[in-house]
């Protein structure tokens, strides 16, 4: 202990001495340094409401707060985030209990090399094999704690190597994650060959492996599990085509009920865009592709990879909150098409001031599986085909029109038709699939440069689940900085009379 | 040991106070719309002001703000030479939608994507929309979180001040 202390004291004295010796240099160095910080505090007060099933919250007040600090100086930066959940706001993962610093890092970048120690967020491609990410608003944070190296070997070639353990609330998962990624921009690497070419090609490949000891008495589990990913992006003029494929060796886990089947995922995306027109078409198939650094975990915990949902992320309250979709990790086939078009001024549909239309269609189905007998297949679980799909999980067709009527009035009109498999998405066995129609008008009236009124009128109709809903929002804004809003959500179609309340 | 610790704290305070003099755009790797890499330290505008706006395709106040500015952007540019950098924080789920949306709406901004939030964290952004104003010397001089109708007029007043060489308090 005392030896250790001596070592640090010595190192510190050396550091200070070297600073004093170069006082001028030091001053110059410090003058380039900067500290940035921000603080966020959110608190809510709760009241019991027996009708809508809102239980009494014993603490009455709950709050989340964060303090971020980042120091940077030339190529060096270091930072931390202090988090406090006393206790966490309702709806936030309950695992966040207490205070502490679970995010701190130091990183140094010089020329083509960058080194990070501590916590970091990283993503290979779209994340099919690895993505550590934070979304404070949702409490999602699977940051790695370890070491990451990034090196630009040659023009257009970037390598990333990392190792670490993942955050789970105020702790780290027991599994160790190791990853390597290479990213090549062919146009830069072979600049002579591609000179003057309109085609741009990016390629990437990654390998990620996790280690977790096997303490299971029933099965012999693989302690090291590897995944491999490859990706290509080709852009030519206004077209872009993107493909990514990932393969995972056998990974028995709580998610897949401890079967030894390998996993795979394929994502294909094509876009075309020019001024006034944008088109996106995408398809995805994932089969047994949950990949966590602890095979016994569930929910959003300790996920190493990320399977993006190919559905539109809605913003209006009735569309976004009642029936949202998230990728089913065990298996899913999904398609999405998205079109955005601008009708110019002076055209029939465009009128005096033009009009925008956005059309989106998406579907998600189960993969088509055939159950296999475990005794003869070494717990492969099932087999599935690329050329057929299973039951419907989710469908969404929606159209949005944006129109300015005058210099003062602007409207956004949305219609959506949803099919939502409650049984699977919410894990409610036997619950009927919900078919819902939603219509929304969002109208802004500008009184003058500072004052504006905005109203949202939303309606959702369905025969299933809780029946019809309506939402009304009126907002008055005084720019800059001030607004006052009143919002009411009314479940007037609920078959249980006492639940037809104004919220 | 005690005195050494004290020295360390002094260093820290020096750094803090100096920090206020120069708040530059931090360096982080983000993506261009064609998927290639771009370093944010290279955001420049020939000594003229820059607006950096964090937004997302799923954020309706962000889109209202950027669509409202788009109607006046040409005039803003003519008058002040300002450049707007629209930094999308869309992640893997939505990043492919950014280019079709931006082109479909006919935006003339410089658009980048920060899918893993590296630039967002470096700038201290917690939620969107979050707007920064950078002066001709590359100093971040003003910021604003959220959007209400009409905020763009205040923003443009500040841009005009900067382009005329005035300071913003």
C-alpha cells in the first residue's frame, strides 16, 4: 500500500516539476484547454388514481438528474457524468437506484491514432454486431468500460479495436466483450482508380466476441461466442444502396431458451433523393440474433448489438405512445417504404404556397419456423426459410400532408392505419390483435413574430384493447423562451364506463 | 501530500477560468450523407457566423424549426453569409431516412449525422432541438434548447449582430 502511494507521489512530483520547468509552455497549453459542462434535473410529483390503475407512489416525489463535465485540451480530453436517481422517475428502468459516477473516460488523439480508456460508446456499421449507446431520456445505457484504440492505417482505412465490460445500471455485466472493426473507403484508398468516378464505395467488416464462464449444471455452454459482420455502401449520384450481414455462432441464452442454433441478420436499404423527392426502401431479416454480454439477462439489459426496427418513429402522442413497435430479437422479417415529395408552388396540388406529402408503409412478421426434435438435432430448436414469413407482428400505413395556407397559418395532417400484435409485442397471451385508425390535425396560427397559437386534434379509433381515444392540445407560445400548453387525453370509447375519464 | 493535492486543485481552477475565454467547436467524427467520415473541428465558414442545430427525423419541433428557417435561409445567407449546420442525431434505425428527408424538403443546409452521439456529448446536448451560434472566430457564443414558433427571429437578430462584428452577451 505504502509503496503504491510512493509511486503516485513520485509521479505527481515529476508531473508538477515538468510543468514548472516549462511554465510558459504550460500556460500556453492551459490557454487552449476548456471545460464544458451541463446539468439536468427532472422531478415529478405523483398522485394515486385508482381508475386508471396509477398506484400510490410511496416516495411521492421522484427525480432524475445528471451532471456532465468534459475537459479538453488539444488532443486530450477527459470527462464524467454524475447520475442521481432518488428514486428514478416512473417509467424509467427501476434498476437505476441511487447516485454515482458510472461514466468517466480519458482519451488522447494524435495524428492518426486515438486511445480511449474508461467508458465509451461505439458502433460497428448500423450495430448488428456491436453498438454501445446512451439514450438518457429512456434510461438506455450499455456503455463499455475498458480500452479502445482507433487507428487510421492508410488513406481511407480505419481500424478499431476494443475490449471492455458493459454497464448495467450501477454495475457492470460479468461478460467480457472484445471487438475489432475495419472500415475502408475505396475512393480514398484507391484514389487513382476512382478519380472522376461518380461511384463511391465503402466497405466494412467486424468481429466481436464475448466471454462468460459456464456455471450451468444442465447444459455445456459455449463460454466464448463470436459474431461476424460485413457491410457495403455504394453511392452513385442520387442513389445509395446499403447492405449489412451478421452471423453469430451458437449462443444458448435465456432469450432463445438455450438452443444451440447459430443466429444471423441481414439488412438491405436503398435510397434515392433529389430536390423535392426522397425515396427509401428497406428490408431486414433477423433470426436468433439477440447478443448479450450476460446470457441470462433480458429486456434492454447488456445488449451488445442493436437490431433497428424498420418502422416509422412517430411523434404525435396517440400514434407514438399507445402502440409502438420494437424489433423482436428472436426472429423477424420487416419491410419499409418511405416517400417524401414536394408539390411545387403553382401546381394543382401545390397551390399558392406548395405542399409536402410523406407516405410510409412498414410491416413486421415473425420468421417462418419449423420446430425440430431436440434429441436428433443437438438442441437446434427450429429451422426457418428465407422465402416465407410467419404471423403478423405489426403493420403501419401512414400519410402526412404539410401545407402552408397563408403567411400566418400552417397545417400538418396525418392519417395512420396500424395493426399491432399485442400478444407478441406486449407479451399478453391471448390478447387480440389491435386494428386502429388514427387521424391528426396540427395547426399553427402565427399572431405576429412573437406570438403563436398551435392546436393538435388527435383521434384514434379501434374496436380492440381500450377502444377509442381523443387528444386535444392547445399551446400558446411567446418567442423566445415562453410557452403555455394544455393537453387532455380522453379514452371515451373504453368499454368499462368508469375508465372513460379525462386524463 | 496535502500540498500536492492543493496544487492539483489550483491547476483545475486555472483551467476552468481560462475555458470561458475560448469555447471552440470540439472535435468528433460524424458522417456525411454519403456515409463518409467528417471531423467536426473542420466546420468552417470563412470568418462568417455558423448556426449548429441538433435535430432528428423523429423530432417534430426540430422539423418545424428547420422547415421554418428553410423558408428564409436564402435571405439570411444573402444578408449575413451565415451557414447552418444541421446535425442529425438519428441512430441506426432512422439514419437512412435523413438524406431522403433533407432532399425531399429541399433544405440547403450542411447536413451531417452523429449516429453514436459523440458530437452530441462533446457539445453537452441532452435533447433536441438544441441550437448553437458560432462567431466568425469559431467561438461558441450562444445556445438555446427547444423551439417555439418565432424563435428563428431572435436567432437571426443574433446572427446579424455577429455578422456586423458585434459581441453577444
